């Protein structure tokens, strides 16, 4: 289950490394096409992950998991052989659908296959896989792209998915189905609300946060969410009962998960380019350069459940958010320092994720009954994807603003001003040093903003958990 999870999470990170090759390919995608080649997967994944978890609870988690792996592999093959952008987007949408079926049902299978006393440890290992997946996507994607083309990346993903399908079919146990009717109206409203929200978040950096498209998307998200709450409160078997969020444990854990992935994927968005432009790393070196972040996840996760028992949830989360924020803040000044200093910042962020992910995963999983394990997995996955999308959007917006502000005067007056290093160097190849310095300034500002968000929102999560623990019962 951990390998399947790392695959679908890692594909989010790996595709970002392929953007330069896609941009220069015979597909001739526009900048908007490139954006949606990356984000089509995330949008479909995020809006269907909770309904797919509910389908696993109803129809059988192993069956939905295996179907998801098959769809995921097929979608990757479609993208690999695509003759044009439209077919690539279709393949990306299919892989997003497959990922939505995989991730929540990995949690469901895991919870039912593990004795209650072993579940905290199993969930900690699974949470480490979700944290390490993004880094493994960078490393594996960099290796494949260095040896072949962007098409080779999709072929490699399809092969790994097929292997996971065979392994899960052989090893994953079946769990009992639950006789609950599928909540079609609630599901459709939920999907529509999430699509509207993510459309606003994704288009914000491109269209402008005050543009008609973005404001309309956010307004639709709010209205559809209110309509969804009304429908779910009246449904005899709601897909996800909104009254569950009255629980401080569940609501704070969901916010904490969103913030954790806001910081980590905001970093992933900046890191590869920062290593390539700021240090002259190759694609493979950039992928390998983030390995220090994975060390705590791979080595220390097994000890986190015992640490939580010893320290308590609020103290563990306080340490997690403090480490993540401090690491992001440190990296914002380390981009021009020796790589070991930069690696130390990545290691500190890895420590923060190592503490946060298992703790928050267990909190969400235990807030719902075990027969709703698919929904619990879907909720964890949805908050991760929302945090990832927000991290990329917010960090990307601040990065672009800082980059254009620090460009040489001639480029800064260009209409419209270049928004990427590639665009700037195409207009002024002789200004390479000044352009990369402008990117470094913008990246530093973006990382400091991400650190501030993680620290402030993390304080809210810790405060809510502490208040709940000390409140009279």
C-alpha cells in the first residue's frame, strides 16, 4: 500500500520536471496548455478522491484499488503515445481518476489488514510514504528524463503501476462491503465545488487574483459548498456528513494536513528550478539534490508513534510546524550558500514532515469509524491535494512578482514582462546572471512567505488541539 501511495503522490512532482521538455516538444503547447497538463491530474485527483473512498466502502476497497491502478496505468500509456495536447490532457485526466481510486482505498485496506494495536505504526509508515512520494517523484522523474524523453516518463509510470497492480492483487486482503447507498446528489455537488475552488486557485497566478474568472470560480465554490452542506445534512446516508467537522480533532487535523502539504509542495515547486538556475544543477542533480529531505521520513518515522505517546499531540505538532517553518525560512537565504547548508535546511523540513504526517494521519483515521475507512483516506488525500495546489499557487504568485520586480531595467519595462527565466533569457541572453539573480530573489521571498503561513496556521492547529484537550468533558 505504501508503494502504491508513493507512486500516485510522486507523479505530481515528477511531471513538473518534464515541463521544459514538453514546452520544447512537437506538441507545441501554449503556456496555458502546460499549466493544465500539470494540473489536470491534480484537479481530477482532488475532486474525486472522497467519492472514490466512499465507493470503496460500498463496493469493496481492494476491487476499487485494483481498478484504480489499471486506470492509472492506462492513462499514463495514453499520454505517452499522445499525438497532440488534447490526448495528453485526456491521459492526465485518466491518471487522476485512477489515483483518486488508489489513495483512499490504500488506507482502507491497511486499516482492515492491521490489528488495532498496530494501526498507529502502520499509519505512520503509510504517512511517510506520502511524504517521501514527492521526493521520490523528483529523483525517479529526474533519472528517467535524463536518460530519455517526457514520453519515457509516462511509460515508466505505466510499468510501475502495472507492477503495483500485480502485487496488490496478490497481497492485499479483501474487506467486507457495507450496505450504504451511494449519495449521488452530494457527490456531484462536492465534485463541482472542489473543481470550482481548484480552478480559482490554479488560474489565480495566471489570470490575476482579482480577475473575473478567478472571482467567479471562488464565488461558485462558496455557493456550491453551501448547497452541498444543505443536501448532506438531509441525506439518510451522506457521502461525508459536514457535521463531522464540529469535532475539533477532525477539523484541526484536516487544516494541519493542508498546511503540511502547502509548505512541502510550495518548496517542490521552487526547489527544482532554484537548484538548476541558481546552482547550475542538471535535471538529475536537481532530483537528487532534494534527498536530504527524505532521510528523516525513511529513518525516523517508525519512532514517531512512541514520540506522540510521550509528548502528546499538541507538542508533537508544535515541533513539526516550527521545524517546517524554520527550514523554509532558512532555505530562503541558503540558495547562494554552499550546498551542505542548503541540504541542512531540507533535512530540517524533513524532520517537520516526519512528525506532522503520521500524527495528522492517525488523527483523521481515528476520527471516523473503521467501516468508513475509505472516506477517512479520501479526506486525508483531499486535504493533501488542496494544500499542494494552494502551495504551488501562492508560492508561484509571490515568486513571479519578486522575479519581475528584480529583473534588469530593460526587461522590466518589456510589455508584458517575462514571467519565467526561459522567457527572460530568450529576450536578453546576455543578461543571464542578472536574470538568475532575479529568480533567486523571487524564490527567497516566496519561501519566506510559505514559512510565515506554515508558522501562523500551525499555531492555529496547535491552539485548537490544546483547547480541545483542556476543555471540560
